[in-house]
C-alpha cells in the first residue's frame, strides 16, 4: 500500500499492489491501482482529528481490476 501523511496530519491512501497466486502458490500476476491512473483517486484512511459526528470521507476509488470504493466515518464504540 502507498500511504503518506499530509501537513495537517491526515493519512492518505494513494494506491495498492496485490499479488495474485495460483493454487500451487505460484505468482501469476498482480492487481495494481494508483491515484491518477485509469480514473483512480486517493482518499483519507485516517483523518488527523477523528471526531464522532464528522461527515464521512472517501478512502479512495479505483475501477478496472480492483473495482473498489469505500468511505470512512468516525463513530462511537459501545462500552461495557
């Protein structure tokens, strides 16, 4: 995974390489997405100051072999 932190403290996800193996564990290829290629867009993995109630945020988007899009949000965990 390609990640970086900006000057405000947000951690960004810029791309990913995923190796693909066959049933004999032989490497047969890789799936790759990187910001700016084939319409892929980076997103924030972790905001600098997460807080309950803030708007959701894009964690990234990639089409093609990844066909991936996800959003993050800050919530409250139940306490026991």
